[in-house]
C-alpha cells in the first residue's frame, strides 16, 4: 500500500470535473491519450499569451525567449530519459513520426535480403513503416511470435536472429495488452548479431522511466500526449552515431547548413532532423509535463497504478463470461477484455452513456486480434489520477450493460 493521494492529484485535472451524458466522467482511455494537468495548460497559455515567436532565427527578444524555453525542454527530455547528449533528442510530432523518420533513414542503408525483426504485438505504427521500407529495399520482415498470455516467445526470437538481421523493433509496453516486454534481453541479443534496435516507448513512458544509456538502445520513441503533455508532440532518441549515419527525413528550413542550387549541406544534430517550424509550444509543454510527472514521482505512480490494476482485475473477473486478454505478470495498468456474446462496440457504447470512457476495437493492433481470433476488445486503461471508486463504477456499468445486452 502506498501513501499516494489520487484525490489531491485529481484537483490538477480540470477535465475530471465534467459530466458526460449527465454522469460524472470516468476516464479510462488513458492509453489512447492522457489528460492534461492545469500546470501544463498554464504553460501552453503562457506561451501564446507572452512569448509566441518563431525560434532559432530571430534576433528579437520573443524569439530568443521561445528558443531558450524550447531548448530547455529538450534538456529536460534528455535528462528524463538519461540520453548522453541533448542533440540525441529529436523533437517529432509523436511516435508515428519518430518511427517513420528512422524507417525512412534505413532506406539508404538496407539491401535486398537483409532481415528485420518485429514483434507480434506491435501497434500499426511500428509495423507499416517497416513494411513500406521492405517494399522499397527488398528487405525481409520476420515476426517474434507470442503466447496465449500475451508474452513474446524469446526462444523463437533467438532463433530468428542471425548475421542477416539489421534491425529489431518492438514496443516496451503493448498498448492492446499492457504487457511489459523484456526489452533489455531483446536489445542485448540483437546487438550480439550486430543489429540495431528501436523500442517504441509510447505506452511505457507514462508508467516507466526508461534509461536509454542503461538499456543501450539505439532508438527510443515517445508521444507526449500519453504522458500529460499535448497532442502532436513527441520525441525520437537516437544514439549519436546512428543519427549521424541516417540521412534527413524531410528537407526544408532549419535543417540546412548551406543551400545553393548546386549543392545543399545539412545542419548538425538535432536540426538535421527538424525541418520547418516545429510545434514550439508543444515541445515546451512536453517539458512541463515531464516536470509535473517527476514532481509526483514515477515510483509512486507505478506503485499506485499497479494497485489499481490488481484491484480492477480482481473485480472484473467476478463478472461471469468476462475474459481478459493479456495475463502476463509483467503489465502496466491496461485491461483488455470481452464478455461472451457481447460485441465490444456495444459494450463501449452503453458505458459511454454512463459517462465511462473506454476504448473498443482493434487498438491499431490487428495482428493481436487475429491471434486471439476476435474482432476487438474493450480496453480500460488506468492512470494515476483514477480511483478504486471509479473502478467500481466501471464494474457496475458492465453488469448493467450485460443485463441489457444478453
Ligand atoms: N505505439 C504504441 C504502442 C501506441 O500505443 C501508440 C498510440 N496509440 C503509437 C505507437 C502511436 O503514437 P502516436 O499516435 O502518438 O504517434
């Protein structure tokens, strides 16, 4: 048991006071997007109220202020994930952008017959860019299978690795199942055969503070909107050597050293990968979101969310006909489930009428749904500002929906 106090924390989130369909909002769609605390909203308002200006190229005061705050945010992100250098943090619009940036860069490195390894439990954004890369280069995509419990089969992974393997990519935490994958083992084994590793940290970052140097990971991706920050903002961590090797993703302003019609040379890191005017306010607010979460503390957050996960799992399993997908012991606070005879969409719609926000469908992870031979699941994902009382509301809501639908 922790001394963590969600009731005090909830006061930071104005949206949690609203009603939906006449009922108090119970927000259990945190794995899709987390809510935003007043402290981060204030930073956004302050930016547009007081120092909105384009960065890096202005001599005037506002531009310099905005540039300073933006670069300070980069350093906050660097420190949070323990990157060795600030320029190993590339601002992106989120995980999707980060993965596409790396996949595009590998077009000029891979050749036909090279092998890439993906896990069976990826979000589409960590599958499709690589399939597009394979189409362009003739590289071959292999898949680490998973078990009924929703865990990767590491023996099979080791069998897939060879001198032909150039890249391995896998999520740190599955958005559809909540499984925390053994990424250190995955990274070390890939490095033994000389392959690089990209870890999609979109679902891990709100719960686990990853240390990219300790992990020795080559690339790590994060979306700010899943960790109390704004949408359309995120980061790519890349080891300096890799970022120097990869070509730029987009051409434009900010990313050049010199442009003539004969030849253009590219700017140094991180600007080489940051063409155009970025989401300046988004970057600054991402930094503020990290400050907010770190002030609460990731240990407290993880312990409390784990308590919520276990309570909710226990309570949900009292409902007859309810099956949970993803039963690994190593999970974040995500519960994907179905009730025999009820389509997830119908369950989600009734819960919405009761003010309870859950996600239904394939969660952008169709291969997982194919594995379980289901069209989708209902997914309740908990954050540190949720409570056991809200879990009780969910359980009662499901029982009511079940009585209506069956
Ligand atoms: N990977 C995982 C594991 C995710 O959960 C998500 C978001 N659902 C993404 C990637 C994509 O993130 P974004 O939409 O912020 O680019």
